């Protein structure tokens, strides 16, 4: 969470095509405290639940704690946006660009982030259990204590990611690029591409090593 993000209508690079989403953003900026250090209340957070943000560019905005569950944000740029403690549960994020975004402690269970770009995103302690990240680009993302249990990460780019007690229990990672990834993961994990292949413990660690992730450590779930 930082104070250098956009906090006014003039900071919006491109507005949503849908009038309801446009209005929600305007209302949000009207309620947002002028002082970035001021404590925000629930009423001052963006409420975009279920709204369609297609056509917008929300890059660089202060969207701390935003409620965007079940919203449509396919192909929406959110580069360097501050979504700390926000809600993206069930959101449609296909092809969205969240590179360098602050996604710490985001609740994103069940979201559809296929083909999304999350390079260098800070996803520490975020919950993306049972989400779809097929062919997503998470290169260099910070994933310490993030939850991806039951998520589909097949063919995703996880190169140079930093794990740290990252929960991949039941996740599918077949076809993933993991070169240079490091840190601790919790299995078991399905590494199969066309058919299930569940690995854990030394076998899973050997899989990471064979795919260029020599610094990944595996801990079996207790």
C-alpha cells in the first residue's frame, strides 16, 4: 500500500463504457478522503461488485479495499494499481494487465484470470483458491503465503516467482514455466498436462529442479 496512486477523476486514463461502472468510479472519487494518509471507511471504498469495467484503463489508481467481486474486467489495464485488501472473488479478468499491481491480501477465490498479465505483482497473502490462471504471466510475482489451492495454472509463466509457504495444494501446474522460481511451496500438486499426475514431497521437488527451479523447497501438507 502506497500513497502515490491516482485518487481523482483526472487520474483515470480511460473510463468504462458501462454507465453504472462509470458512475461507481465517480462516486468513489467524490467520497475518497483528500489526505492519502487518512483512514478510509467502508463507505469510502469503491463498490464495483458485478459491474462491467470493459474499455477502461485503471492503471495507477488507488483502489485500496475495492469491492470488485463478480465484476467484468477482461483486458482492462490495472498496471501498478493499488488493490491492497481488495475483493476480486469470481471476477472476470481474462487478459487483464495487473503488472506491478499491489494485490496483497486480495480475496480472489474463483476468479477467471486466463491469459492475465501479473508480472512483478505483489500477491503476498492473497487468496486465489480455485481460480483459473491458465496461460497467465506471473513472472517475477511475489507469492509468499498466497493461496492457490485447487487453482488451474497450466501453461502459466511462473519464472522467477518468489514462493514462501505458498499453498498449491491440488493446483494444476502442468506445462508451467518455473525457471528461476524460489521459496517454499505446499503440495500436493498436479503436474500432469493431459492426465492427472499428483506429486508431493521429494518427487515434487525433483519436478521443480528438473524444470529449472533449483531453489524451490517443498513441504508436504499436514
